[in-house]
C-alpha cells in the first residue's frame, strides 16, 4: 500500500513560562517567534498502527528565542490549551531542540497522549507542534489542530476492510484501487490474487483489461485532432471517410463527431444478442482491423450489413444509446485523418507522454507485457481466457492498464490536460470534453454525458462492465479522483450502483471527506 496523507494545517502557537531567570526580569521580553510549517503525520511502513508513525515538519524560518519544539498528541476532538501544555509530563510529548534543520520524529511506543493514556490502534488523534520560546508572553488561549492524519489512517483501514469483505461477497479474485488529487497518487493498493495458477498477489501495477474505460481515450484522441484543426466536432463525419455513413432510416440527416461521442448518433451498441460476430473473441492478432469491418457492417451495401446496427430514431434527436460501434467509428476516424493505426496513435500521443508504458491496446502481441503483471480474465461463464486475445471492437473495451498508470491519466485531466510539464490537451479542450451537455442522457447508473465522459453525482468519468467491472472518475470541484479495476464481470460493488456499490462508495465517500 502506498499512502500520502494530506498536507496538514500549520501551527501558530507559542508557549510562555520559559524565562531563563524570573528574578532578572519584572516582565517577559517580547519576542517574535515563528512557527514550524508543513506538519505531516505519516505511516512509515504502511502498517496502519502507531508502531511506526512519524511526524515531519519544517523548522521555523527564524528560530531566535525558540528553546524547543514539542510534539503533543491529543484525542481527536478534545480541547487543548497552552496552560494544559505547561502541565504535561515529559512522557506526554516529544521534545526536539532546534538546530536549523527540518525534522522527522518517530512517535515511539512510550509516548502517551495529553491525558497520559497509551496510544491505541483504531482511535483517532490530533497532533500539535508547539514552538516553545524563551521569554515570550504569548497571549494565546488555545492550540490549532495540526493533523487529522491518524483519523485518515483509520479511515483507510476501514476502506480496506470493506474492500476485502466485498471481494468475498462478489467473488472477486483480484482488485486494485488508486485515489488521486491534482498532485498525484494519494493512495494505491492491490488486493487478492491476480494469477490463480501462480498465486501472484495483485498490486497497483497489476495489468487489467479496462472494458469501457477505454472509451475515454477515444475522446482525448479526437479532441487532439480538433485542436490541430483536422476534425470539426460539428462537421458531417462523411467529410473524413471515403464512403457515406448515414442511418438508412434517416438518410438526409448528417451524423457529426459530437453526436457519436455523446452517443446520439442512433448507432446500436451492438451487443451479442444484436450482432454476435462483432462481439466474438479472436486468437491473438487475427481480429479484423477497423477499416475492414466498419464499412461492411455500417453501410447498407456492406457484405456483412445487419439493419439492427441502426436504431429507429434520428441522429441528434436526443436519444442516447451507449455504442461500442460508435467509439470504434471515432477511433477509425483518427486512423483516417492521421494515417496511423489507432493503437500506434494512442501510444505515441497519450500513453507514452503520460508515462503509461504498460498501457496498450495490443493484446494481440504476446510479449508486449511483463506476463507476471497480467491479471487473469474470465468469460461470462467464469472460464479462464487466454492471456492474449483480440476483439475487433477493441477501442471500446480492450485497453490494458494498471491503476498506477491510469492515475497519470486522471491527474492530467485534473490539471487541465497536463502532467509534469507534458501537455496532451489544452485546457479549453478538456473543458469541452468533460462538460456534461446532456445531464438527462440516462446512461448506465443514470449518468449524464459530455463527449464520452459521463457524470454520476459529483463524479465525471466512466464505468466498465465487459470483461471486468471498473470505474474511473474525477471530481472537478475538489480535484480528486479514483480508479478501481477488478477481474470479475458484473461486480457492481466497484460501480456507482446506489444499492450495490459498496467499494465504490467507500472510496468516494472518503475522498469527499477530504474537502
């Protein structure tokens, strides 16, 4: 488990009663004493216990007159004053002599809280850094809480307990989760066994198939072409193809990229009950390319045309159908406009720039990954699938990634298209992509939709439900995000299902509590 506890409030309290010689002065000398800053409480070895907790803080800018810093632990919610701090025995605080350096102090097992009680795992505490000054008459009647970090650790332990319990209920072999803010990962961990044959434990680096999370990449790729002036979201898509793509039930109504990206193009999904062969798995490297099957199925004179591919409502009419075929159509548009295979384009322009080296659509190439990281995949009957397989509608659901790498993608979107100085989209493009123009689209879990990106409550992203169940979303107001991947179909505990989303809501409720 990796955990980065939120940076905590700074202490501004001074302590009196430390004159060198009371007989030498009639009144204390007034000194300006500066506080310690950047107070952070951390769980060094991720044990979720007090055995290895440490407090780090930056020294005061000017340590003139400071005799020592005192680290004081109190029960969460208890009031605490400087007068009470004067009465503490030495085993109720850690004393640190200023020496002009930043400090990291281990909280030893012998340290007691301000009530002289031993620290107990599972309880919530606050931590104070006290600047003890020489000869300062500080008229301060209370201290400020410097840290809720122990409470954070206990909340994380509760989340992990929920995850493990829910995995048992839903029969999930392997699961991984990451929580992020605009600065990066704040928590990530894998649970269970991702390879049952070798009993390899899941981790934040385990590579899962993402199912429909893959669609978010389609939106970014198209918006990159919009920025370059190569695609117009409101242009007839036939401008970009060498053939005429229209719903034959409404042949006079142009279809635009915006319609397709917002699932308003009147294209069917289609699922296996509608067109079985589009949903079949292939041996590695044998699935038809996008240029091979799209015209055959979408055009009325195509060799494999099936009229169920088109719905009986007009494009742009306001009805939304989540369409895998539509996402593949947009991915193929990327190929036509750029002259690049969609898999190459996304690696060169999205994944590699974001440091997502193991994130690929190329499940058709054995050896593309470290096989030790590949999660098992199962079909609907629970049978184990080959490690490498192929699907002709791969842009809509066959991307493979880890929660660690997908976090880079979420952080880039939270930072308006940029990660560590590398920009994949302009801020205006991100805003257009994630703006929910159709809040009543009533897609999965009642979601509204923008350009592929969907919104449930305060969270904008996507869910997956094909080979795995997954979710990835961000809160644009709080700048937080989460991704959850597992290797079980229909495991609604990781989705925003209001009745069954136990893991999802444990994680998102925690992230909301950080605001």
